[in-house]
C-alpha cells in the first residue's frame, strides 16, 4: 500500500480494464481472496488514519464494494474497535464474495444497524463502501441518504476504491449535474472523502474533474495483482528530470520564442507569456503586440524584444499565439499555422479557429504532414474546447479525457485541456493527467503563463508532448508551493513556476 504523491508516473486504468484484471485474478486465486485482501487493506488504513476513533461507521452497499467494507469491519472488530455497519444488501441476491464477508463479520460480532449513527465526533471514522466502481446512475433512497450523511459527518471519511457516486473513468459525480458549482455540490453532501483507498488499479477519474476534490488524499493497494498485461487509459504525469545545461552552449542553443498577441487593452497577456518563456529558459523572446499604441520596450522586463509581427521570421521560431489577441490575432493565424517551426495556440487563437473553417483546414493539413511528431500545441480551457468541438463546456467536463482525445483526433495536435487534473493528449500517445495545481491558479493571466512555459521548452528542443507535460506539471507545482498567506498572481507565477 502506498500514498499517491506527484513524485512519479502511475498508470491509470478504466473500468473495463479493471474488470478484466479482477476476473483474471479471481480465476487464479482461492475463493474470496481478492475481497479478503481488499478488506484487510481497508482496515489497516482505517486504523492508521483514525487510531483513536471511538466509533467507526462502515456504510456498505449491496455489491462487492460493500463486501470489502464488511471484511474491513470484521478486522476492525477483532482489533478492538467499536464498529457499526449499515448494509444495503439482500442475502437472497448478494454476490457470493459479499455473503462470505457478511458471515465473517457477523461471526466476529460486528454490530449492524438500520441507519447511520448520529453521534460521530471528529476523531471517529466513516468508511464509504457503498458503490465503488459500480455507480451507473444517481443513487436514490437510503443510499442517497447515506451518501449525504457521509458528506455531512463530523468524522473523517475513507472511501473504498472510489468515493460513492464518482465515475472512475471521468471524474464526474453521478450525484450531481456536471455544471454544478463546487458550493452546490458541497451543500448537498456529495463532496465527502478526505481519503480514498483505490484498489487493484488506479482510476483516472480520481485525478480530474470532480475527482480530486471528492477523493481527497489517494492511497493505493494493487492487492497483489500485476496490471502489466493491460494498456493504461491514461498516465498520471511524473515530475520532469532536472535540466542539464552544458558550459559550451549559448543563447542560440535554447531557441527563439515569439509571442503574438496583446490587442488593445490586453497587452499584459502577451507580456506575461513572454516573461514566462524568458524565465522558462528560452534563448531569446520576441513579443509582437497587436496594439499599435503599445510601448516599444517593457521596462519591467527589458530582456523581451518587442517587434512587429511582420518583421519576425517564424520559420525558425516557436510561436506562442493568441494570448490577449482579441479579433486582431485572426489576421496573423494563417501565417503562424503555415510557417512557424512550432506553435502554441492559446485563447483568442483557439476562438478564431473554432469559428473559421479556413483556419481549420491548414491546421489539419499541417497535422497530417507532422503525423505522430506533432509540432502544434492547443491549450483550451473547457469553454474553448467546447467551441472547437461544437458542444458545451458541461459536455466537455462530463468526459475530459474523451474531449481531449476528440480534439487530438480532429486537429492532430497536442492538446492541453486545462482545469482540475489538466489532461494532455497527443497523436499516438497515452493520454496524461497532471497531478499538480490547485484553485489558486483560478486567476487572470495564469493560462498565458502556461503557454509561454510550453513555448520555452519546445524552443529548447523538447517534443511538443513532453514540453506540454513538463510545463503543466511545473505550473501546477508552483501553485502547490505558493505561500498560504498570499494570493497567487500571474506576474509572480511567470517567474516562480520555472524554478
């Protein structure tokens, strides 16, 4: 058993792969062995998380996730803890593994109750073993009430496998509408686990959309089952390797980045992207502001070379295009797409592409020439992704991995779908989910900073996919390390995210 921290890559498996692994393991092991292992792992973690718990409520569903909870209850009872189990099962139709676990729990003296205890204190513990990966629709009746009680309990909550109601493939709560705000989700009590013990495989839904909030701190136990025979649905990104710069190099060794954007009233966006590219290690950074009245030098960052877009030789540059570009950026896009050595298309560049098929055609043509060696990166937030796909932001958020894959297939580019658990997709690559970052990044300009960071890494020679994964990771890590008493601003982030 290990706690999942953002210090290495982890394979993530969808429901279908998890079911195949479960069935193969069950065929090779003694009867009930997997459930017994799952219950023991749950009980061990429960004891570690709440060693002084006066009472432990275990909410058990009718299926195998409930069986895991019954096994855990048996161990905790034998170890001297006061356990209370509420079980939604029916002995007439319960799975064989769950019936065996029920018998073991009953024999150990576990107390069963028709409803949850109402006197749990902060030092106590709740174990959510209601649904696991079995959620297919919004819970109703007693199950819905018990999920609500878990969310409102004063005690710590440990979810078994995945928090009940969370889709393990998408990270969407089946107990909510995907467009609901965090506050409305929390108010209905569906936002509940402080800890999740994921079993057999790690699931992608724990790390994107609502998953990161719903799951809390994630632990993992593979139950002794090797997943090497299955292809992951995604990978949880690893930290980048330290950069090595040899003495016998010069600014030309680290490439040129050109930022094209900054229409009237939005010049700051382009300057933020340029600053991030500069501090990200690019050899030279040019900024072409689309505001004719803009100054010719940035006195706060004089290393940035301000030029007109027409004067730039894009064939030898990585172009970051769209940051604060407004409608003016549309006139630069065709040249960027057709001539830039590499490009990062962000913000208003994406909005222009979404509404103009004459821009989509050369983008697809370029992608066809690139093949698996994509040289373009698109960095949409959910609404921009929805415009590119001709759908709604809610539908994008309902399946973030699927939306990213659709964008990769449609445009043949690397795609960075921003949000909680940013998704990075690329042609012929396993999709990546980023494990770093938090809501401090929900402020103006942080997306411009990310675009500049990606551009700098591409200019330094990284592939578009590797550059995107590394930049997204470091961008989020800076937010995770941000001093708790200070608001995050994009200007500071542009400097600190690259350290």
